[in-house]
C-alpha cells in the first residue's frame, strides 16, 4: 500500500537582480498599500457582513481564506442570493471559500477523499512499549480516526467494506490476521486493541469479515475456522454455570431452558477510558453493578442508548446485563451457521451438524422470545421483567441482515422501520431523544448498512434505496460544506451528530467504508452533493 507523503521543496537561492533606483521610496510604499486590495477592499459588503455577524470566532480566519472562484463571480452570487444571518452567511462562505491548508482535500470528490484517507487511517504493525496500554498487533490495520487511534472490533467490518470497494484486499487480510492472532492469544477479540478493553469483546462480526476475504487455502481456512470456534466458546462459556432463568457471563438461560446471549464484561470497575465519567455516573448508585452494566453497554457498541436504561432516559439506571438483545443473538446465529458451513466445506460433517443444531435451537428461541407476534416486531427481552422491552430501534433489522427472519417477519419489520425510523438523512437509531448518542436523532453508518443490506435480502429494495439515498445525500452534503466525514450524523438536520461522552469525531472509518460501498449502488449518484447548497 502506498503511503501519502508531504513533499517539502528546498528554498532556492535566487540571483539578485539589479534594480533602478527609486526616486521616492516612501511615496511608493504608500501607493502599494493603497492598491493592495485587502479582503475588505475586494469583497466589501460581503466581508463586512461576515465579520460583523461573527461567522468565525477569529476575524483573521475569513481574512485569510482562499476564494474558490473569481471575486467578480463571488460578489455576483452574493448579490443574487443575499444571504441574511450568521448561518446563511456561513453556508455562503463554505460554498465560495476554503481555509488555508484545505486545498488538496477540498478539490477531491467524496469518493476520492475516502480513498485518500485509507493510507492516513492505516497503521503499521503495532509494537509494544513498556507501560503502554496498546496491544501488540503483528500486521497492518486501520483505525477509525480522531480519538480512536487503535483498531476496534465491530468498527472494522464496516471499514473493510470500503477497503474492499477500493481494492485494498491485502489490508483486509492483514486486519483479519490480527483478529485471528488476538483470539489465539486471548481467547477472544477485545473491544479494541488496548489492555483496558481485554475484559470484554464487541458484536461478533468476525465471520462476516472473513466473507470479505478472497484469500483461501486449506491451512488458512482451518486456522480461521478454529478462530471462529474459539470465539463461539468465549461467548458461550457461561453455559456451564447457570440455572434456568439465570445468567452467567454472556449466557442467559431462558424460561424454557433455551440459551441466548447478552452483553457482559468481566470487570465491574470504572472504565479506564471513561474513568471520571463512570465515577460520576455511579455517585448515587450501586457502583459495582452499574459499572458492570456500563461496561456491557460499551461491549454492545451502543454506548449508550435508551435500550439499556431501565427508566428509558437516565444513564445511572443502565441495566444492560438484564437485556437479551436481538442484534447480538442474530450475530450469534450467523456465527453458528458460518461455522457449520465452513466445517462442511472442510469435510467435517460432525462439526457441521453440531453447529447447525445449535443455530436451529437459537433461531427457535429468537422466534419465541425476541419476535413479538402481537406487535409484529423484533425486540430485546428484559430478564428483570420477563417480557420484551418497548424500545423500537434499528437493532430490529439484524434478523433481516443475517437472514434468519421469515418473509412475514421481514414484511412487518420493513413496514415498522419505514414508519418509525426512516428520516430525511437516513435511519434513526431509536425513536426517543435522550441525549445519548445511540438514540434519535442520530444515525450511524453501521446501522444504515445493516438496514439497507437486510432489506435488500428480503426484496425490499425500494426502501433500501431510499435509505441509501438519504444517507449518501446527508454525508456528501456535509462533506461538500465542511470537507469532513464524521462518525455519526443528526439524520433530521443533516448536521454532525451529538450526545455521548465526547465531541463528534472526524475520520471516520465506518462512515467512509459504508458510504464508499453505497457509492457503487445503482442509482445512488443523484444523491451525491458535490457542492455545498446555499441555505
């Protein structure tokens, strides 16, 4: 893979040239000063309007910006559009000017921008520094960007989609080799490649990642299959230590004795990466139980959402370990069916039959407990109440994504998603606004991909197309106006998403991956915004 480098050219010694003597140097300086054409001279009413509206915190910002067009063209547009107010002026400036240093990125189309980011987000093999929290990685990998300068588990699947679309197959295989290596070393894939993530995993996407690889030989296939089996052992390890109606580690025994899974973490202390936040959250609660549930919520990837909150709104009521989630159990079914398929391909019929049986049992339990026939919806199940939760979320699309839903269930799910989750900018995460980042109005690339792919699988292409078009328009418009791609979006307003424990991050691995893959979808081109529309 090529690495982008900034080229630094040496200063050249220019020959001194003789010049005619100046009769009156002071007069010449005054004349040049008058004729220089400062930004206020050139842009007059536009310049004064932008500066007096405080579009930028520092007046020097606009004074130093570079025009995208000739001054005459910009002033003609200003006269025609007559933007009024700070927001309208900001949009006008973003459309017609760029900041110093943004030259290369601003000239790139979004497709080009994504491709140019892969070498920036790709990192060489990670060596261990004594005292560092980093986990050694023997092969190259891709980070999400921003504050996330390590490899994350479920993020990587959606990043790999974009790598595949851009022909970066060696990097996909390198990341897979890292994941297999971690299973061989630790018995599971940690949440991320930091020591403080080793006590938990993340949604099990490894089998789906392996489906993106074009590299196969008997030895590699067996090694990857062994990794999937080990991952299954990790998630099912609690099966030997629970009673009916109880739970141990990641396993829940349902009232009829069937086994399903939950999110869980082996520790019950504040998270190292969010230590102060967790201490504050548990100040008026039972710290150890709440810490475990906060950690389990982090394992889910949905950190945090009303899905995990007992009162639906307050983070200190988090009870993730009570919830039997539909997304996790859909992925576990996919893991079991994938192992069965790979065992069959290698001629191990006993293994294939064993995992096919486990997948069938899980599918029956999902149908019994996570499909709510009277409401015609998939739902999470709450161990503390013994009934489904009221939460309507994008997680209900996972059974369609992996292919375990019946046609009738898919019909009902598509109808509910269109009624409750379809937004102008894509797919809402939930239907409630809590200020948590995995609730509405935020939309996320991974959930958008789950929805589009799941709907496609069941022939719901019209709704899938609508979701894809809305998303690509949101992301490309934001990129055209800012030169940025971010981790989450407000799918009502089209702006960067909010909420959660930290500011919205640039980068961003899974947004790049999903959007890049969608750019190859037939009919999506009309949704791409190449220029920033005026407000």
